[in-house]
C-alpha cells in the first residue's frame, strides 16, 4: 500500500509540472501581452499618443519582466512558487495573484463540492432505481434524463435560465452572491437563504450533467452485476430482493463509479465556471475570463494550475479510496 501511495504521489507531482509548463506556454501563445493591453487602454481611454503609450507599455514590460524570453519567465514564475509560495503579481489589481484568486476560489470549491455531493447522491440513487426497474417507465424516464444531462451544453442552460430570471420572472437575485443588505452581514440562516437564492442556478447547471453521468454509469454497472451468477445464487437462497440489491449487487457495482469520481469533480468545477461566467457570479469563472482578455498571465496561469491540481488530487483520492475497498488493487500495485 505504501508503494502504491508513493508511486501515485510521484506521478501526480510530475503531471502538475507538465501541466504548469503547457498552460504557461498556451496562455502566452496568442500575439500581444499586457503591455499591448496597457497601450490600447491608454490610447482609447486616456487620449495618450501612440508614441507615449508605446513607451509606457515598454516600461511596464521591463518592470514586470515581460521583456524576458518565455523560458526565463516560466522559470521565474515556477521558482517563486517552489521557493517562496509566490504565484506572481496580478497586473490589473496590483496585488499578488494568489490574493486575488483566494478571494474567489473558496466560493468556487464550495459550490463545486456541493454540486458533487448532490450529483453523486441523487445520481447513484436514480441509477439504482433505473436498473431495478429496467424497461419500465421509471427506467425510460431516467434514461431520457441522463441523455439530456449529457448532451445539453451548460452554457446554453445558463443562457436560458438567465433569460427567464431577467425577463420573465424579473428576479433581483442575479449577478451577485448576496443581496446588498447581506454583503457585510454576519452569517445567519437568513444570509444563507439569501445566498441560495443567488447561486441555485449555478448549482443546478453544474450538478445536472454530473448527476446524469453518475446515473448512466451506475445503471449500466448494476445491470451487469445483476446478471452475475453470484446474484442468482443469492436469490436462489431465498434472500429478500432488497438485500440482494443493496448488500450484494450495489457494493460490487459502485467500484467503477468511485474510479470516475476524480474526473467528475473537475467536471463540476468546469460547469460552475461556465454558469458563473454567464450569470456573472463573482467566483473564479469571471475572474479567469477577465484575466485572459487583459493578458493578466500570472492570474490565468495560477487558475489553470489550481484547477489542474484539483483534477489530479481528485484522481489521487479516488485511487486511494478504490485501493482501500478493493484489496486486489493494493496487492497488484505492490508487485
């Protein structure tokens, strides 16, 4: 088991390093940098001449280290992370990138974890219901639901909900986490209810696809297990059907689903990002979009790296959980 943990940990660290390189290169692949953004802003909003704006942009490049070759910029960035925990500055807000991201990352993670729990709980439950009622109306309804959840784009769902809330219902709970009178208020039941009124569309959109995925996987796995000889033997012994399902079939069908939980969590986060951007919820999504548009490279690179770390950690935890419940994986990994 120790060797299994060590091997997974080393591969996770190597993968994080590769992801940091790829994300940093891709962010800077398009032409232009923050100096060009600064130049265009100074000319369009400040009325500055092109020569003066270019001089200001070049001074900013030198000050921020953007005049250096790309490999040196990456080494400086990753070196600061490893040695000082410094993820670089935010050019737009003149703060450390991690400070800017830290103000929003916990909201993103909290919403994503909530969506993950809901999608797992209801997805597994509906998957069991669909498998037990195969070829009946419940199975058909669950299959249609899973198909819709896997195929409808989340940004389209966000646009539809935004249209309904803004133009049909004319809801005041759009574009923020709290109402004005609850922004600085201490936590209470009323403040929590106000938060739910603002973020329920994001939770619905992000959880919908994961729920459908869990439903589909659980239904397929359970149907395969129910055809196994040991299930027939359990029924032949006269065990109640409920005991056959929940004591013998479900524990054996849930293994592949546990393996996929590491992938589903980042799926929840990406769903939260899409919905938050459309609905203007101040989490990581709008910040990432703004940093991409304005070439705030260290904020963007840090966000990409954190999301990659979450994906890798999710898969690592899923591997650990699967190894704990299935001795064959532990023993096989140790050889």
